[in-house]
C-alpha cells in the first residue's frame, strides 16, 4: 500500500506534527529501516541515549513508537512513513525484528479479545432503566431550552450579535447537565457562530430550526415510528451500544475513505470519517471520539480502500456506522459515484425527506468539468448542468492544475447549489485537496 | 427563496411585533401550515415549526441549471515527459524545506533532463515564481504547458510568456518594462535604446531613472548620443545616471575630455637607461593643476573622506579612474603589467594603483583585473566573473569576511563549490551562527558538495555561547544536504 504525502500528512494530529514529521523524513535520522507486507519500522536517533523504535502496522494503519510523545501518531511515525513514501530503496524487505513482530502479534490478539468481549450478554432491564432516568433529565433541559428559543424569536434575533456567545454557552452547559449531549453540540455551534459574516441571520435561523426540530420531535417521540424515534434519541445524544451493534449483521464491502475531519470539542477530539461502499453504493460515517493522550482506534486514510464490515446505527436514514471487522487496505482502481447533479440532488432530497436531521456529507460525482470566468466557478456535469464551486483559491488552483480542463470525479460536500471539493480522482489517482 | 426570506424577516422583527405572512407560501404547503398552527402551543412555537419545515424544504429544493458560463478550454498536451515518482518525492522534500537554493538545484536537474513537474505541484511552484524572479524562467520551463495554462486563473502568474520584449516594454507594468528592456539590451542593444528614446518624453522622472539602469547592459559607443541628449534632463538624478554611464563608454566625449586634461599630468622620465630600456623609466605626476569647473558635474570631488590623499592627489585619483586601461596602454606604449610596475616604482605614484583598479572596474578589463589582484591585491569586483573558478574561489576565501554576499566574488549560481572553499566558508561563517543562520544557507546550500555533511562535525565554534546554536544549525545543514543527495539520486 503506497500512501501519498498528502495522505500521510492527513494522519497528523496537528500542524506542528506535520512539520516535525517532514523534518524527520530524512535518511540521516534513521537506522535499521525495514518493511514487509504487515509492517514498516525504523530506529530514529532522538535526544535520548537509545534510538526511538518506530513501527507502523500497514494492514490497518496504526503506529507505535518508544518516544515519550503523547501525540498519535507521533512525529517519528509520520517521519518514517514519509521517508518510505519518498525513498523506498532505504527500507530493506524482509522479516521484521522481534520488537515489531511482538507488537503486531499483540494487536491481533487484542482484536480477538475484543470479539470475545462483544459476545458477553447485556443486562437489558438495567439498560432500559438507565435510559428512562436519562430521558427524565433530558426533558428538564429541553423545557428550559424551549423557553429560551421562544424568548429569542418573540423579541427578534436582530440584537443577537450584541448578546454575544454567553447565552448559548450557558445553554450548552445546561444541556450537558441534563445529559442531552447532542443538543449541547448544537447550542455550542450557535455560541461559536460568527456574527460578522454576511447572512448570519440565515445561519442563526438554520441552527434554531434544527434545534427546534429535535426538541419538538422529542415531545412527540412516542407516536413516531421506532426508527425515527431512535434517530431523535441519537440527535439528543443517546448512543447505541457498540457491543449490540457488533452483534448485528453488518455490511461487508470495499469501503473507500472519502474524507476525514477532526475537530476539538474542549478536551475531546471528534473525528468524522466518511466512507463510500464501492459495491453497495452506500455512504457511511464512522465517528471516533478520543482524547489527546489516547489514540483513535482506527486510522483511516482518505483515498484508501478498506475491506470492512460496517454495522449501522439504527436510524430512519442509516449513515452512522462502526467498523465491525477490518481487513486489508489497498488503493482504489476506480470510483463510482453519481452520474450527474440531478441524481445527486435527488438522493440528497430523499435523505432529507426521510430524515430532516441529516446534515451535509461528502458525495462522489463522476465526470465533472470546470466552468468559470475567473470570478465565478462551476462544476458542470456531463449534461452540462452546473452547481457553484465554493472553495478557497489554493484548493481551486490545485484542482485546475491537476485536471487541466479535463473531466474528473470529485468528492464534494455542501448543499443548496454550493459545493466544496475535498478530493478528486483522476488518472487513477486520489488527490486530497 | 421568498418563503425563507419571510422567515428571516419575521425572525429579525420578532413574533411579538410581526406574524409570518403565510399567504406568500406555495398553496400546496398551506394545509401543512394550518396543521402546524393548530398544534402549536403559541405563536413562537408556530414560528419555529414553520421555520424548521421551510429550512428543510429550502435544502431539498435546489435544481441545477444550465449556466451560461463557458467550460474551460483544455490545456494543450505536453511535449516533455513528466518527472518520475522519486523525482516528485524529492521536489516535495524541497518544497517542504522551503529552500530556494535546493529548489533551484531541483529545477536545474529537471530542466537539464528536459522534464516537467507533476501537475499537482504546479500551483506551489507558480506561487514561488510570483515572488522569485530568478527561479521564474526555470519554473516556467519545468511546469510546461500546464503552467502556462494556469496563468489564466491568476493574473499574478501571467509572466508575459510568449510576448516579445517590445510588447512587454510597450504595454507592461513598470517592473516588467524594466526587466524587458534589460533583456532587450542583452539581445539587441540598439533596438532597446531606440525604444527607450522614443518613449523617453512620456516617462515620469522616476521611471526614466529606473529604465536608464538597463542601458548599462551592453553599453557601447552608439549609446553616447542618447546619453548626451539626456544630460539636459530636468531631473538631477537622471543627469547623474547619464554621466555615470557616459563615464563607462571608452570613447565618450567625457572620457576623451578628461583624458585630454589628464594626459599632460602623467610624465614619463627616462632615467638614462641603456638604449632607453623601459626598466629605467619612472613616472612623475604633475599635481599643479586646476580642474575645469564643469568637471565637478562629472562627479569629481575634492575632499577625501579617508584622508589618504592630499586634495590634488585625490582629484588626480578620480581623473585616473576615468581613463580606460587601453588609453594607458596606448599612451605609455606598454603592456598592462609594465604600466602597473611603472606606477609601483615610487611611493608617491604607487598609491595610484588603486586608481588603475577603479579604471579596470569601470571599464571591466579582465586582464587588468587579474594582474591587479595577483600582484597588488586589488580586487575589481566587476571583472571577477571573467576569472577562472580556482581564482574566484581563492578570492572568495580571502574576502570571506569582507563580503556578506558570496556571489559578488563567486557569481556563477549554478556550479558546485570545491570542498576546500565550502569548508573555508563554513569555518568562517559558523563563528557567527546568529548572523549566518539557516536563512543564509538556504540560499546557497546547492553549491555545497553533499559529502561536506561528513565533515561538519570537525568545525568548532570558538565562542561557547554560540556552540549550541551552531549544533542546531549543523543539523539543519545535514538535512538540507540529505535533500540534495535525494535530488541527485532521483535524477
């Protein structure tokens, strides 16, 4: 599996790690470098007496390093992968040393243990009791939230910029206290809103509409179909047991990792991995939550194809999933997405009509070309129908340079006629933008 | 979308003062809104429910249109081959290191092999070309047709490729015009001068001064007429620039006039040598002179700030610097070496060897330059470029502490320096790692032989306070040299 520099850098936890990783992609820093189909390894001389032993599991990208860094992956992990991408001839092919072999074996053992753990029975009665207690708390929080929302619309939203973030920051705390973590995320988004941008009124009303939708649906949850009720609970922040999910039958497919986005919410990192099933044509979102000192369970790299079984969360419109079983990683030989904009927009519309809670997600559209006059840019599909391109110049220039005016497959995210490209596939190469 | 505008409008004013006008909504939605109103707890609840419905309706209602904006033309197919993955990797390493020197080196190798870079890195290279004029021609060559095609998407990348110097000079921006005139002077000095003469009256004083700088390139006798005309320019700075240029034209009226005045001041005495052999000749300088008043406008001053010369000597020194070396050779009927010996014979004339160096510098005489350096240790920087590399490096070693810019004595930006010189430079500059930091090396590292990395540890820094900084710098140098090695291997 050959990862490009952009793909490797996409694994970095922050910009400083990217820079340090690049600095370490230097042959003079490394000794005893090697590679086989399972792992990549090397010894890097750091400030300590002994060199740091750095290893990468290549079948399911994972890192281990003897350095004291709390970042995952550390700069040595990124450095050795970058060095391999640049100068493969520096890595001897062959059997891994014991310290690499031990780690790879332990990882395999751990996987088996996790499987055993998942087989243990769950106390359903206790679980239901806990849910009821929590719903009671959520109810209290929602009463308060509704009061505030009504106050805002009664008096008008015009003076919201002057009020600043305090109102919604306090509401966020209240939602956390009432165990409605999903609503806490939504209110935090309002607190962090930029009131200096044009059209803030629309953004603000969008947020309010989404919150109201969840809140009012929660009030009517008992009369709603089970799947929709599950969706609402999930919007409120109720999680479904991953153990249960692992027990249900998953969807086996070759999943293309379309994109990855990590954001920090206080001490917690939330990582969104968007996947597309190459056979099932199903889109999936794999969320990972982790703290800085603990690495995420999976390291998915945009542009790679993973053999995996995914279990989807119960929902009227199932998108969120967990990776139940993970197989080999490879490079895609082709990408099949939507044929044209009408098809893509129709799919989006169906999603919204099934579940109004669906947020924007990346889609693949084939055979698009650029059109533009230097000021406005569009993606034209093969039927010459357009949507506006929304992205910064740097991304736009990369897209233009790579495409040269030819058609390509684009991974786009957006809605309402404006789409931002996040990756492209052209000449059998997946390029992260 | 009118419905959403109505929501925003009501939201801004507040439901206390305004109710949503549902009449503007599509008729098919009205029963739904009536249901929502009926079920709502109050008007705020109704407004928020309406807003939620229309928000979702808005999201799903977009239909793609056939835009009138035209599709982009396809980029012309490339003639040159693209670089291979290992060459791409080395370029990525170079760009990651932000070293212009290593980038120059990579581009040179790419250009030599007649290759072009991979498309993905073209914008990054064009951004560099935007700020770095020296790298620009190489970048344009190595980015092929795709690079030229990209210029249409960013006006800053429109580097006037494909335009003639005349077209750029006639229609370009001030900087571009100056650059074009310089290039034009290199190719066809007379045409370039004629173009400048033609536009002269329409140029602003500051622009005239800027453009005049280009005339120094391939300066020749044909330029005299133009330079003489512009001596009457209103701008004092332009006049001074014209005089400076006329002083460099060996047959200009200024040079001739100064020579006619100076010649009688140089008296060769034959000291009764056998059959008039030159070894017995000495030089007497007549210091009883008064220069014509208008000579002052040629930039001749009276007061020596360094106080080496008397007032007359100082004036004579400047007059001698005006005279081309060929005039001396004709006048004394001697070769360069003999003339210098003649000046060096007596202490009162020896001090004027530096005047000969000024003349050599002014008229760029390589042969005189070499002799002056070898025999009298006088460095004429304008002719160093004509010296062989060994001598250049020798001079560079001797002047390491004098010149911050090593290119003033080693002007070739393409070649690799010898190990000996590289080590001398490093030994010298490493003593001041703050002044000569990474930024300094990242502009010259491509000249270093890669194997110098192994010798870096042998360099010691005298000042203990600077040792740790040098240690860090040394690591940076090793890293840059490793990238150079990677470039070499990849090509």
